[in-house]
């Protein structure tokens, strides 16, 4: 079992989201193009209840978002647009009654809230005592499966800095965004503790796998 | 004729040079690995007076560093390790008596100096009145050929910000450096004025071509 990042799209100038994020542009201006490779896949079609979709390398990497994962961690900005105190229990994520996680999802937040039990095996737990605590809970919940650090970029950076991520798959999209939120932001983020262990291009993205150097 | 960047190597976290640049580590700690793809090519072997070298895609991109270029621009830190006033005329670059440029090279500096006429058609001119002036001189010198913005990263950023670069070829090396000097540094660098017009991977690098959007 490993702690991994999977299917995070990055622009060629290093941004996992474009500038000026908002409710209308949750991935920032121009940022939705980051996911063109993913949206075209059979896996994404299936997740959306649609037929068809591409079945090649992009789809194999997309499938990693669902395979072998026993628990998930995400930031509250990935969970939803609400900031500050939770006004009520109504917001339960972007994904409807049956979110595509089907495992325990630990949402990092400064504001306590009761768990939200959803259909299909997903329960959102709200963790207020930090990223390491959330990882402990996720490892416990995952059993012998992997923990997915789902995002966003700021959450990934926090785990990178602590050296707690074992493997990363990033999909470099062939676009430049000119600004936004970086995965590798500051010297000291710990990127140099990881190395590229494989890269595979498709027409839509360049898939890159990283592993911690000490793990090889 | 176009103004172009060619053969600039970038790490997957966006650095064209590693951290802690010094005379011993002109490309910063770990930065020499950025150029593994280039050093293996037949073009680089030829330039160094050696036989052999790879002849595939890497070599074709490397050849772009020598083909169709009528004038070159570089920063003084690319020209050499001396900072501040020139103590004398002795330093004439890293490349010996016959530098691999074979055209007029305009070196951006704050400190005036007489031109240095080298063997093989290379003359180094020292331009003290800014990047736009250097480009005017280079365009004049290039005739109907291209102007190469050779580097380093800071010089490329200055021309990018002014929108004066028509085409870029960057080679993404499959490494993470964790710090150093970025090509795409700040929002406002103008990266969003460019778009990817092609990408080709090899075993050693991912070659990406960019063009200004308005030129398409």
C-alpha cells in the first residue's frame, strides 16, 4: 500500500489550475483544458454514466484514479466552494448523491463538521487537526489498499513538503496557462526527493510517473 | 525570419538551471543532467570535434541550434562567470578561439566593452542599452535569417514578457530539480500568449514547440 497522487493535470508552465479561480471557473481561466485528456477517456465516460470514450494510454492512467484505492484525502476547496464556517450540512460535494470515490474521503478543513454519509460507500469525514492526522486516518481506513491524495495543488504541496507521498502520476497537458496554482511551487517543496520513473506521451497529454528516490 | 528560442532544457518542475549556480556548477546543482539529451547527439559530438552521437529526433532538434541562424543574443552570465566591470579583454567566452556560433553574438551587459572578434565568423558585441536595442542590432545583422535568443533563462523571460519571441523549442528533461531558475516564472511573463504547436518525446527528453498565438 502506498500514498499516491494520480491523474493530476499540469500545464507546461507548471500550473494545476489557471489564474482567477471562481465558482464559474473552478479550475481558473483556461484551466478546464487541463483535463481534456481525462474527459475523453472511457473511464471518465463510465463515471459520468456515458458510453464510449478512448481506451488507450490515457484511459489506463485515468483508471488509476479508481483502482486499488482504499481511502482518499482532499482539500476543502476541492470539496466545494464554501469558505469559512459551514453554514449547515447541505453541501455534500460536487458529485451528487453517489460520489465517484466509494471509500472514506478525508476533507482537510479548519472548521469541524459531522461526517456526510453518501450512497455507494463514500463517506466524507472532516479533519481539523492537520494533514498528518488526516493521513493517519486514511491509512487506517484504507486497510491494505492505497491512499489517494486527490488534490488540490496546495494539499499535494503540503504532503510533498513532508515527504509523505510515495508515488505521483502527473499528466502534462500541452498548454500554457500563464499563471495559477503550481504543484512545484517553492524550493523546499521537496520535488528533488522524487525522480521520474517513466513517461508516456499520448496525443492529449504526457503522462509522467514519479517515485521517491529512497524507495528505489 | 523569426526570433526564436531553441534547445533550452527545462526540468519537469520548470527549471532551466538548478539551485546554487557557481563556477563549478554553471547549471546549478544537478543541472547538468538537463542536457543529457543534447550531449548524446551527433550535432553536439560534431561541435565538440568528436565522431558518433545519436541521429534521431534529439539530433534534429539539436541541429536547430545551428541551422538558419543569422545572429545570436545572450546574457552576460551565459557568456561567462565575470560580474560587474570587465577587468580586461581577456575573457572571450567558454568556447575557445572558434565559438560554435559563427555569426554576430550580442551580449547583454551593463558594462561597455569593445567587440571581441573570434575565429570562424563569431564576433561578440556588448550591448549596454537594453534587450530591445540588442534585438534591433541582431535583426539587422541576421539579414534574412533567424535571430536565436540563446539564454539564459532570465534573458528569455525578458523577451517573453515583451512578446518579442516568435517561436520556442523547449526540451523537457525527465528530472526534478527542486529549485533554480525558471523560464516561466511569474504571472505576466506572457506565457499565455504562446501555445503548444507540437510535442515529440524521445527516450531522453520531451521536445515541445511553442508559437505565438497571434502568428497562427
